[in-house]
């Protein structure tokens, strides 16, 4: 198919999901790690180069009158963060109609909120970037090939797609069908969490100290599924049955920890059915008149 057909379809894309579907349509043989620079060039980016300052993580500079658009990245970025920054700015370039110049900081490349127009735009660019670097069909298939979920899969996934661990975890949480949550911890304090869509609401917030059972874990500990106290992590009402929660802890020597919380959804459904059955069959005794 001619390149202008690809550009025409991108111009009619609109949403991040439609744009990603268009990229997959014209690049059916994508393999990890994705060549994001090649995709950017084909999508209309004329240049990818370093910024002259590290005040921003990345920037988009456009001159549509001349048909020029450049993506610039801070010179100190790691290769993985640079790839995400390029994909992020490509998202800005393609989303929302007429491209405008952008200057994005590191926090913008991690934005997940949508409570202001600026945050919403950054969030959409991040969703697009994740979809370009970790295309859903490839990602889902590679995760399924790893077998049962475990926290040790995440560094391998990040290496396969040549992205940061944070980006791999966020994509995993977005696409998985399991009830799990990932918590990034530094020196005993929660930095941020990435729950899957099916996981119960967390009670622990960014900046909170983590339970002692996690803080005491070391890099030398064998990684295994451990019982976790549900009330330490998730919101449970007084009249709600406490789910059986397990966790794995990946600890690094620099005080960094990645905690994976897991709820067996099938086992929870069976437990709920048993509790309902028991409540239904329990005899009731009326008072004798």
C-alpha cells in the first residue's frame, strides 16, 4: 500500500485506539522491540534528535507550512526512556487534529490522570506510546506464553520490548484479565500503584509506608507467593468478606521494590457461592406464640 494511504488513514484516526489499529494494519509484521523511529518517520516526523537542554524530557517542534515536524529528546535519557519519549511525542503529533508544539517533562511521560485538559492530553499520549511500543496482539500473546502470572515476568517483558519496567508494568496492568496490582516502593514508602481494572480499590496511597512484611524483604529472598493481609492493602467494608490475597516481592539492592498483589478470581467466586448457599440453607427458628 502506498505511504500516502497510511498518512490519510492516520489523519482520519482520531482516538489513540484507532491510530494504533491503523499502524498495525500497515505494519502487520511488527516484532519486538518495535522500531519506533521508523514508524515516526513514516507517520510524518522528519527528524528525531537530541535537545540542547535537559530542562525537558522531550519536545515536539512543528512547521506544518513547510511540512516539517521534529521530535527532540533530552540527551541524558536512557535508551528505554528515549523510545517512550519518541512514542509519546508521536502521540501528540497524531492526536487531536492540527499538531502543536509540545515540551514534556518526565512527570508528563508517566501521567495517568485525566482531571485537567493538560493531564488528559498527556495521558492519551502515554496510552498511545504504550500501544506503539507494546502492541496489544503481540503483548497479550507473549504474556500468555509465559504461563501463570508472577512478578518475575515483568523484567523479562521490559527487556523483550526494550522499555522501562514501569512502562511494562503499566501495560501489563492495563491488558491483563487477572485481579492483580503492582506497587512501586522505594525505601519502605509507596511511590505509586498500577492496579488492573478488576482489582479491588486500594486503601494504601502514594507516600504511605508499606507493611513491615514487605519492608523486611531483601534481594536475597526467594521470590514466592506469600499470604498478605487484605486490610493492609485494599478497601474492605465491615460487612464484606475479606478476600484471600497473596503477594510476591521483587527487591533490589537500592531500596527499590516491586510488589505484586494477586486475588484468585475463580476461588473468590466459589467462596462467595458457598457463603451464599450456607446463608440460604441456614435454618431460621421463629418464636413460639
